[in-house]
């Protein structure tokens, strides 16, 4: 058992589930659940709710782990476990929001209406990465207008990822990384993220339990900078996410 899992046990008061049935070959794909109706777009902190599809296996999102892959926005993009939920758009007006809820929503810019929430473990256990994506469209793939967080699971151990406020800045290999993509139909189009001079914060809502079915929730206020070769500019992106884990860290990296 990895040291990191022991650290999470002490931090969160939970143990991580061990690896699943060895009868599934490394190249197999196991589907669980469905892509059922929308779940209201929010859930109470720490609760488990909503329907969605779970895929545990190899592949997904183009199958590339090349950091220079343009389709990945400079990020690895091969999933080994995913859960996607269709959600209702969150209220844009703060007066209409329930303060006890953590919504799946982007409140700025206002033209990203989040109707899809996805959590995925990316391939690779040297530096395990949890990808959380909010987008328009429906599961499984959305329609391309999306905000994606890459959260370093080992960051819980080295304080690069903490319950509470996490500063967002120009990225390193072990920091929280972000990509915000505006497709061609949404001018100005391009890719912004935690590139040069980016700033902001991600406030992780407790508890942080990296177990199957648990929620990873956070509120964010971001000043993202241009990551592609377009005209240098900044995108202010504010909102929150409530993503349900498809598997525990111990399942994908035993």
C-alpha cells in the first residue's frame, strides 16, 4: 500500500478501496450505470447524488498523453476511469442560489451554460491526476465549450492540494492546472488556463475523500491567461463544481 494512501487515511478519516477484480484485462472496458436524466446540477456538500455513466478501463478522450497534443490543450488526456453526469444549468443570479449547495456551474463568463459534469482519473500513477470538467452539451463528450481542472492527487501529501483555499498560479508539473476552451462558435475562441501570469484560487469543500462515489467539490475564482497562439488576453472564470468520483485512488493506482 502506497504511503500516499496512508496519508489520505489520516487526513480524511477514510481508507481507500483496494484494486478491483483481476479478471479484467488491462485493455478491457467495464461500463456501470447509465447516462440518465439531469440531476439538478448541484448537491449538498459531502453527499452523493445524480445519475450518470461510469467507464472503467483504458482509452477515452483521444487516447493521447502527449503534453504537446493540441487536442489535449497541452494536458494529458487518456482516462482510465470516468463518470459523466448530465446536470441542469445552475442559477446565474446569486439571489436564486441555495447557499447550502455546491453547484456545477460557471457564473462568469455567463455564456458557458454547464449541463455536463465529468470526473476522470488520468492514466499514470507516478503523478496521479484527477480531471474535472464542466461543459455544455450532454454526456459523454459535450459540445466543446468547457472548463477543466487537473488536480494532483499526490498534492494532498505535499500540500499542493489542500482542503480550503488553494492558490492558482502559473502551472508546474505538480500544481493545479486549468484549461478553459472556447470553440469557434463562441468568439473570442481559443484556450486559456494556468499559463503565464495566471492567478486566482480554488476553494476545496471538505471532506476530501478520494473514494468511488464520493464528491469532490470546490468554488473557484480564476484569472486565466492565453495558452494558445492567439492574441494575449485574460479570461475571468468564476463558479463551482461537484464531481462524483468514478473510482478511488486506490482502485486506479493500487
